[in-house]
């Protein structure tokens, strides 16, 4: 302990290292690489979710959960440097991956900022113990990038709200517990001024979760249909019609993603899953280690990884100290998306023929071709890289805002798909 009674980063690191080595399973080579690979049956996925909850509870009991969460809600109240040390120590071991994004950030981070005392006491400790997995009910079939154009509607009914509408692309909603939901509560004001945020159990009456099968066979994406879902006013987050104030910070925490101090993200950068070691393994496995082109590609991968490892903490520090505006989170989001897509392309190029057709025993090169086809998810999920570029140009660099035909117009009057009105 330091003189102030706070566990130093090095003491914490040593304690975390000993616990991780004693309690967690080391990952096998290439176990967690790739993009949404169809490697598990539903039963195996549910078992993996249960294991993630179990690890989270064990971390909580060991005093290693919620490193940057306030102690009054079960966290450790430590610093981002402690979280970084933990990230480094857990690299190469199993960890509760399904609880990180979006449960800890953006959902728990939004609860911490805008939740009432009762909401925080009810949910943050449960989240830190692995009892609650949260999802973002944000994108809709008609609004993804333009989230403020949400059509899901909440209407006041006494002490409750009645929600109707549909959310989509919710990864893992079928095995999750709670949703953070953006809904329209006022159609007579411009779109950003008529939104409110609610929380709801995904198993609530009236919520129908349908799974969406992707081309590679994965069924983790979900669409939720909400029909007369009753939500008590005590489950409202922030003020009525002021959901964009909450939403702005929600987007900030979403863009921080695995760079958030609330999130455990093994490795030194956000791209540990497709990092240089994997590229080297693919080159070795396909007998191309001495190919000058392949050596260039491995080098490029290494540089991308190093830049990411330097950029993300620097952005986080700049935003924490106020040297950078919170909008700079879009720089990190942009880099993560562009970099992950490029690394996946590099892996595909190095794999050569094994990238186009492969056998299960092709080692590191197996499934690289499928990853290549999935590479654009990294530029879409968590807000697209195009939208990140908009934020960087308009909000970080101060360039003129793009034209918007709906600005200042009551949302009811904005034409949508040939019609208007709520
Ligand atoms: C892996 C993954 C996980 C996801 N998880 C979730 C989740 O858990 N919860 C959730 O709610 N959503 C989730 N999403 C959905 C994601 O947030 C949306 O797909 C994304 O915001 C884009 O919305 P859209 O698909 O409706 O595309 P659109 O908004 O229709 O955009 C289509 C294209 O137009 C571009 N575009 C749109 N507007 C502009 C503009 N103003 N300037 C420049 N270009 C523009 C976009 O960048 C994009 O290329 C996930 C998506 C993926 C891929």
C-alpha cells in the first residue's frame, strides 16, 4: 500500500498476476483470434456466457473487478494505470469477454453518469458480479448512423411508459439481461430534443428477441420487437426529452470502446486479436517467412499495432486532463476500425492460397478468408468510421457542419420513407 492507503500499480499488478495464474485458463494458440467466427453451437455459446459470468464473480470476490468503478458501487476506485496493468497481466488468459463492451462501457458508464442513486445501487454491483449483462438498444432498422432519428416511441401512462418499436444489430441480446434504450418521447420538437433513455429487462413482457443469421452462419446479431412494453418511470435515465444529453455521453463511451478505463482489454492495443504474432504465425505456417513482400506486411502490421498502443492511452490521457475534447474519442474509434480492417487484409494477403480455401488443420491461416469477408464489421459496429470522420472534422477540427435538411424542424414533419408523422 502507498502512504495514502491506496494499492500501488505494482502491488496491484503482482496481486492480479498471482490470481490470474492460479485461477484462469491460459488460452491456446489462436483461440480467440478472428472476427465473429462460427465456432460454437448455441449450447457452447451459452456455456461460454455462463463461464464469463463465473469468472467475473470470481474476479469480484478477489477484489479485481470494477478497477476504475467507485467503491460505493462495489468497484475498486483505482486508476486507469491499474486497469492497464491488469490488461497486460490477463493477456493470454481467458477473461469475461462478453461483459466488457457494451456492459461495462458504454452501459455501466452511462449509468454511473446519469443514473439515480437507486439505479446505481441496484445495477452497478450486480454488473460487477457478473449477474447482469447489458446491451445497447440503439440502432433501428431505419436509423443506425443517425441514431437521433429513432422511431421507437415511449408514451407516458401514469407512473409508467409504454414502449413500441424495434431495435436491431444487438450483438448477443439473446443471452443478455438488460437493455439501455433510446426512445422518442416528443414528436413536436427537432429530433435531438424529443428523446429519452430508459432501461428495461430484455425478458420483459412485450419484448420479442429474434436472431439474425449472417452469411457465415453466426446468429449473434438480434432484432428486438417491442410491443406495449411497460417501463416504470423509475427506470428512466436522465430527464424526459433530454435523452440526447445522455446520448452524447453514451456515444463517447461507445467510441472509447475497449480503450475505456472501465473495460478489460487484453494486450497493449485494441487489436490484440489480429496482432503481429498472429501474422507471423500465418507466415510461418504457410512457409512464407522469407518472402520479402510478406516481411513488409508483417512489419506494417507491427507498426499499426505500435501506433494503436501509443495512440489510445494518449487520447485517454488527453481527454482526462482536458487537453483534448471528449469528441477526440472519435479519433481512436476511427483508428481502431481502419486498423482492424487493414490487419485482417494483411492476414489474408499473407495466407495466400490458404486464404481462399483452407482446411481445419491449416493452423493460423484457417478461417482467415472468412475473416477477410467479415472485415468491414470493424468499420461499422460502434458507429461507422465515416461518422467518426464527420465527428473529427466538425467537432475536433472545427470544420463546417454538413447540411441537414431536418435541422430545427419538428421531427413529426421530417419526411421518412415517403411519409411523415409519429
Ligand atoms: C459488429 C457490430 C455490432 C453491433 N452492435 C450493435 C449493438 O449492440 N447495438 C446497436 O444498437 N447497434 C449495433 N450495431 C449496429 C451499428 O451501430 C450500425 O450498423 C451503425 O451505426 C451503422 O448504422 P446502419 O447499419 O443503419 O447504416 P446507415 O446509418 O444506414 O449507414 C449506411 C452507410 O452510410 C454512411 N453514412 C450514413 N450517414 C452518413 C453521414 N452523415 N456522413 C457520411 N456517411 C454516412 C455510413 O457510414 C454507412 O457506410 C452493430 C454493428 C456491428 C457491425
